[in-house]
C-alpha cells in the first residue's frame, strides 16, 4: 500500500551565552546622525520621529523624546534647549548634535526617579540589536556642575546595562581602567572621585565643548526596544555649594536589524524499482531549510534543529552520498557547518538524544537533532538533507 509520509518539525533558537557575538556588516547597519539634520530648536516633552538608513539604502524609523524635571532655566549660552546645534560637537566642530541641558534648581539626588533629571528616551517599534550611541562633553566644573549620566536598555521585560567606553581605552568592563588623564570622565563601577554604578559615568575634570575629552559611547549587544539616557548634576562634593548651567551633546545612533528565521521541510521519494513513490522499500529524502531573511547573522551556538520522523520509516544511517561520510548532507551552508558531533538521535519511546543508531537502516530512530556550528549569515539559508526508508 502507498503510505503518506508525515511532516513534523520543531526548531529552537535560544539566545545563549556565546564566546563570539555575530554583528551585522556595514551594509546592514543602520546609521543616524544629528549632523544630517538641520539646525533646530526642539521642545522638552515632545517626541520626534527620525529615520536611520543602512548601506543598502533601506530605512528604519524610531522616536526620540527628551523630557526634563527641575530645570530653573532651559538655556545654555543663550541657546534654548533642547536643540540641534553645534554648541557641543566633539572634535568634529562643524557637526550638529542633539544638545540638551540648562540649569537645575539644585543638584540631582538620585538616578532612580525623574527629579532634577533630563531623560532622553529612544524607542523602536521592533527590537534592534547592537545599538550604540555617542555622547559628547561629559565633564566637571567645580561649583557649577558635575555631569552625571546613566544609560540603560530594555526589551520591554528586561533591563540591560550597556558597555560603556571612551576613546581613551577606559570603560565599565572587567579589567578596564575607569578613567585616564586624557578623559574628563570616570566610568562606573567606581568610587573615586565620585561613586557611580556600572551603567553610569560622571565628570571628573573640565572638557572643551569641541574635543573628544568628554566623549562616552554606550553599546548594547542585547536586543532592545528602548534606550533610556538620564542626565543630571551630581550631588555636591567637598567645597561645592552652588549650581550652574550644563549641557551634553548626542552625536547619533547606530543599530542592526534582528535576524528573521523561517523553517521549511520537504520530502521527496527516491526512485525505486516501482518508481518515485512513497512505497515500502523506497527511500525518502527529507530537506530542512532554515532561512534567515534578516539583516543580522544568528549568533553561533543558538540554532538547534530537531526533526521527528513519522512512524513507519527507518532512518538511513550511512553516508548520504559520495560527497560526505555523514548521513546528513549540507546543501546550502549559509556560513554554518555540520560535523558528526553535531548530529544526535533519539530512540523511539525515549526523550534524550543519546541513541547510537545501527549502521544501515534503523527503524528505532524516531527523531534527529542537528546543532550546526558557526553563525547563520544574514540573508542566507542553511539547508540539510537526510534519508529514511518507508517500511
């Protein structure tokens, strides 16, 4: 009798801790700079929509809102804040940045709430990865201000601490120096000259508005839907008793799209003595194709393909053909590899993938698991084949 061959498959793509992170390439990375925007006076509390573009010409929109609490003046150097201007530029003195600041009515007591804080929120409709922003002019002038910055990211459920770094090889990672004589800021976690956490930085000496001395970069490897950048005036330290104007500049943002996975399975009978039919004694070739249509690769070690064989078939545990010694053949690699150690089997009636199938056709195999190595490239597919005999 002719037996139908069922199709049953599952895929697990976990975000596990990895030795290497697969970032997107320049063609797929989205870039937005305020230098590309005209000079403008903005408003605290208003949301603005912008569009970032990648090397392929695609665009992705996001929103930025800057709100404030506790400013007694919203002007810096007679310029109304927030603004897109050249007041704070880093070393690229002609580039416009998003500048916000003013004069607080007093020093900021805590980063926990919103009191005496300026908060910039960057929001995406869908998660993005490898988000990065650059801020200029984090510094300190006694009896006027000590810039205090905190950056966090969120996917809507979990809050993340960024990787903080400066052009002077200082940062918040284990083993890194927290400050340098060339840098006007200290990166947390640190207790001197002031106490800051791992998501924070504070000014420690003065910096020119148009230098890299006060530059801080915050980056997230994790997928995020929002970034919260808080800016305040650190509490008084010894000898201080007054508060003055302060400002900071945001150069722009870069980020990568998320991978986008889909899985397809097909079965094709191999021609036997009675033709290419799903008849007892004939082989069936199963093809699993995992496609990443997103602009970022899938991190190494995060893909596990698990396919349950239908009843009434025997897995073919010999070399698929003359091009491989394995029972699984890679048709399209997509940057990945499949070795003998990447293939495991489950015996019928059991749950663990620890079964060693007999050579030839083994009807006791009821599922196969493939854990490919490497990263699945952006806009690429991994396609593998294996065979089974209809019993």
